[in-house]
C-alpha cells in the first residue's frame, strides 16, 4: 500500500504527498495540492532557491526553512513544482539532512534540471 503524508497548517490539510520511491532517509513523492497550498508555495520556492544556491548560505537557508517549518511542516520537506522530497524522520533544519550531497544531486537532477533542458 502506498503511504500518503499530509502537509498541514494547523488543522487544515494543504497537500497530500504520495510516495513514489524510497532512498533512505529520503522519500520522493508526488505533490497533490489542496485548497490553500498556493498561499504557502512561495515559502517552498524560496527554500529550494536557497538550497540550490552556490555558494550556499547556511544562515539564509536555515532562516527560510524555519518559516516553512512554522507554517506547515512536521518533517523535513523540499518541494519542486509537483515533486517533493521528504525525510523519513524529522531531523530538524539543523539536523544535517537539508544540504546533504545526495539531496543536492536530486534537486539539481529533478524537475528543475528537466525544465532547464
């Protein structure tokens, strides 16, 4: 059975994450936005832009990710269009998973890279 995770803001479900593949600790998922998600999408756009930036600014990324976490997330989550990467457990924004080499490759090799091609 496919696991579905919910992206919530308080009691409101903003999106569903349908797991597609697993590469522990990361799950690649398909995002299915619900009503209200577009209001928080800019937070994820900013977070991904900072995550992919060279040189990487750790303080700027952490500050932005804290806004994402305060708004909606109970687990580490990155959204690129309709694709999402989420951590199996919540390592927290300072837990080291956010800027892993594996995630950097996946972000660069995912939807953003395909759109640029």
